[in-house]
C-alpha cells in the first residue's frame, strides 16, 4: 500500500459517507504531510504547536486554534514545526451535502465549480468556525450512534458561516502559473506510480516538459526540496507506512520502495527520520 499518493487515489470514507478523519500526533505514520493533491476538500485544525503548510507555491505557518480550508485540486504539503504539534485533518467529498438537498444546491455548486473560492485561514475571520470544527472532529473521532447526522450537520453549519460572513472570493480565474502547477502534478503522479523503480532527474524533467535545470529550480521553489531529495523523502514515507502496517523485513521494505542497497536505505531513513528503521519498528509496536 502506498503511503500517500501525490494524486491521492485512496478512498476517503465510504461510498455513502465519503468523509475521512485523521488525528495526527508525532507517533502517527502520516505526521509529516508529503506534497500532494486530491479532488476532495480538506479542513485542517491545529490543536497545538505550529505547522508549516505549503499551498501551491505559498508557504505559511499556522498555529494553535487555526482552522485551514483547502480547496479541491490544491497542491499542498507540510511539516510540524516540532513534535509538540498536533493537528486534525478532515477530508471529504462536498457532493455528500447535495444528496436529497435542493435548498443548498446552488451554493454548493458555486463552490465545486470554483465560482467562489473559500478563504484559507477562515478561523481568523469568524469566531464561529472553531466551535463548529471542534464539534465536527468530536463526531468523527467518537463515531457514536448518530455521528453521521452530527457530521453532516456540522458541515452545513460550516459552509453556512462561510457564506454568511463572506469568507470567500468570487469569480477567481486561473493564474498564469496553472500550466506549471499542472506539470508538477504530473511529476508527483509519476513518482507515486513509479517510486519503487529507478527514477532519474532527466526522466522527471521530461514528464514535466521542462529542461532539467529549470525543472529542478521550479520544483524546489514549490516543495523546498530538489526533485531527487523529494523522491527519497517520498520513498521513506512509503517505507514507514509499510513497516507500520505490514509484517515485512527491513530489506523487503527497502526493495519495495526503490532501494536496492539495504545499508543505503538505512542511511537515508535515518537522515529523514532521525532514527533507524529498526528503532522505528520498535516505536510502532
């Protein structure tokens, strides 16, 4: 199982309830968020500490109490400032709010069609947002009888406040940089599908349709890593998921993630995680 596809293909929730909840602490395998994108919407709540989040080409640090909204198709990724950071992620298909509901259909269609684009740091503009998100995460984490009703009710409240307090921009057109962003999306999709194979800088530049020098500079401006550095980072994240969810050896994880040399894999693993794969497995279990 891949740790986290750049273009996520894993199911978020179920067909009838397409909402997924992730509580992230320093012990979570998905604590560090690789650069990726998906066709779902996402709410991130910073519970404690600080989180450095990149949205497309802009990076900002968010702190305790901040609620961040991420539109569909947005390239995003980030890292906790330190291990005191705890945050929640709610990933959902907005179409769930359209089922048998005609009263809210126009507003929801305006959001999904990008006629209106919701602001990013919405908790800063409205004091009503944080209590709603608190209730939303409580419902999703407890999963008590009736939580589906509570969850959808919170989402209706959430978007109601966004519309009431005008926490959005209207009729934003695509930026001139959208073509290059799509090129990066193609590269990230290529990495997620081929990370276990040999991948060169030249092959990634070819996927992006750029010369290697320009591609390397642009990719680093977007992700704060070189393409090869990010490839290794992604491979190690995949290895963490495998080691924490599968009964496999360190050598098997190394080979499955594109490392032919086990000792080199251990060295790279330690570089990104600060511990060896064996220490990681002990901490997980």
